[in-house]
């Protein structure tokens, strides 16, 4: 008997014969969910092969095509040739341009607006989804969901004789209407819903309210009315209650769901990391050297003087949510370092995309000059449309980071996507991350926290907080601490802001003063810890979710007979 491989065992654990996964961020890079799906896709595709179909919105045009999608009509060609979708809904079929190249279907959902009001009425009647006060992106997300349900129904019926079971997995409220509508169109397809962050929880935090101290006193419906997000909240709540399996990404968000959605998730499905993104050991030192050289080249030309190779480089990154992502805490912690580390040169990078105008031409010119020039705004690599109101920019100025030759701590704001074509660095985020000495992610609202996990995967020690899902996972695993895991978890509450600032500053001082041998060990254990959070391990939670969805769906079909 042949020995089974890990992939063979994974194949046995998967549940559905055909899997759909729908998200607004399939072939559409908007935020962190793109990273989740992108990294997870290869692991799923290795097991399901072409029996997994990703579905995303067709928000592209001939003038601006998707850089993430490769059209290929040979995929699903039988269905494409024989099926005509209703209401003018159309699709493009191809491959997602990521490792594994899974099948992707992009849905032009414009036709769904024709039946929007009819569907809204039905969803109110069946599930009490209140769409009357929907505004902003509500209709867009719901019409994408409606069209997605129609597409999944069509594909699943066309191939019904081929597959014994089917699961449709919907991510976030933006696809939630699709789950509810699919239940009406084709109840035989089992459904999974994953909330990566509740709309009401994010809104509470985004409006400056205290989430954690008052969690047990919050009523989600009441807060949704107060914050004017009734429609999104009622949709998300209905989907959570009516999916065959409801999941979220961490224990901290599960608690939030239980209180605000009045539904505790069936299974927690933490986000893993795809190790293929990390340089192989033989090239790691070279990639790190290249990253540091590029960072120091750019920053030296920005500052107008050469930074030494021994400068300690640290960074924060993520979506531009000033309070939720803890960018305020990061800047205040770096300011505190000025008095704690007078003998060290420190460079702190804020890698947070904002309303960027263009790369600074004078910086580009300086980088081609043989002499260092004196530039204004020595903290900014790209011009901002909203220079006077950008919160990060204003806080850097308020804290008095002069970035002159006498400064022991310099802060540089990089307000653009590091996609390899930003006009200044022209390297990707991962290509630069490997050059860091430390990262800090002092989140206030962070359902999971991909950035600290990415950091340790690149052997870069990191600091996060107990309010992030990843931080809680590290603590629950009993491995918190630089020397245990490469990860320090700072206890954060609604009322200890300045203690968090001080704690982060002191932990950075510890790293800055670490002997080389100890720092090497910390980097090594950081890399090892990331192995514990690989998709090969975390994907098993998704297989449990699929099986539970199928079991409940089967039981529901039996009960209806």
C-alpha cells in the first residue's frame, strides 16, 4: 500500500465535491480580505483542483483591465456555451492570476438593479433585512450578491449530475445578499458565511466609541440605528443566522458577533499565511540586503544626508484607519523613543496608503544626483491631496519630527501602495518587509491581523496588542514574547492608551539594544512561529465548516420532505 501524502490526507478531509467562494475582493485588491483569499486559494486549489470556483465583481473595463484576471473561456466552457443568464447579467470566465491560478468568474451585476427592489422586498418578508435605509455602497454590494447567487444557481444546476455535494462560501456583508437569495433559488447548495469584521463593530470603533469596556451593554440593532448603518447590519445579522455554517476569524471577533449579531459563530477559521511569499533560505540574506539598501537610498535622499548601515529600521503598515489600526499609538511610541534611545539611530516607516497625489519629483531627482540636497517636507515620499487634513501627516508634524542630521529618531510617511510601481521605492511591500528590524501593529480594532503574521514569516520580530485576533492567538498558544515566538503582545484596553505607548517604546528599546546573537535567535523563532499559522494547518478549520454546512443542509432537506 502506497504511503499517503499530506495532500492526499487533506483531500480526504475536504467535504464538498464542488466549492464556490464569493467575495468583492476576488480579482479585486481592496484590503486585507484580498490577502486572505489570495493566500488561501493555492492551498484549496491544490486539493480541489478545478472543483473550486472563485466569484468576484466585474468592475473593470477595456481601458482599465484587471491586473489580477486572465480571461480563458475554456474553463466552464460547456456551461458558458449553453447557458443564458437572466436580467442582462453577464460573466467573464478565466483564471485568477495568483499561484495555483484557480478558476475565477467575474460577474457584471448591472442587470441585478432591475430586480433589486423585488429582492429587497422578499428578503424583508423572509429574513427581516431592512434595505430601506441602505446608502453608499449598500446597493452595489447587494446587487453583486444577487447576481452572484444567480450565477452559482446556474452553474450548480448545470453540473448537478456531476457533483454529489456543493458548498457556496460568502465573505463579508458585501456578498451576504447572495447567500440569502441563493437559499431561495437553490436550497440544495449548502452555504457558509464568514465575517472578517462586523460592520457594526467597525463602525462603533470608527466613530470613536469604546467597544470593549461596554461590549456586554451594547445592543447591535440599537447601535446600528444610532450610527445609521441599519441596512448593512440587518443584512449581516440575517446572513449569520441563516447560513448553514457561520464562521469568523478569531476568538475576539466571535465574542463581538455573539453580542452584536446575537449569533456566536459555529467555527472559528483563523487566517493562515502562504509561505511561498517568503524568500528561500539561500536568497534571504541577499533579499534583506537589497531591501535595506533601497530603503536607505530613498530615505537618505529624502533627509538630505546619508544614513548609516547600522540604523535600526522599524515600520507599521496596513489600511488607513488611524485609530483602529493603532497608527496614533505607533507615532506616539516612536516619539517616546527620542528620549529613551539617545545613542541609536532609528528610522520609523509608516507604510499606510492614503489619498496620494503623486511621487515627489524632487525626491526622484535627488535620487539620481551625486550629492545630497536639502528638501522640504523631509518626512513624506509622495504628495498628498489632503496634506493639511491627513491625520498621519498632521500628527508627525505635531510631534516635531524634524528629520535633520541631529535627529536620533526619524519618521518617514510612505502614503502609497507598495506594488512595485509607486514611483519612488518601486519594490513591493514584501520585498521591503524583509529589510526591517522590527514592526509594530498596536491595533485597537483588528479581528485577525495579517500584518504581524506576515512580519514573523519574514523573520522580523513584531509587537501587536491583545485586541488583535492574532495577538490573542499568540497568547492562547502560550508563546508570547520575543524570545519565545518573536511576538510581543501588549495588553490594550479602552483606557490604557499611554501605558501601551510606554510599553511599546520600552520593548523597542529592548530590541534595539539586543546583542546580535540574541537578535538572530529572536528572528529565527519568529520564522518558526509563522509555521504554526500556515494555511496547511488552518485550512482544516474550513474543511470542518464545509462539512458542517453540508450536514445541516442535508438535514434541512430531509425535514422539508
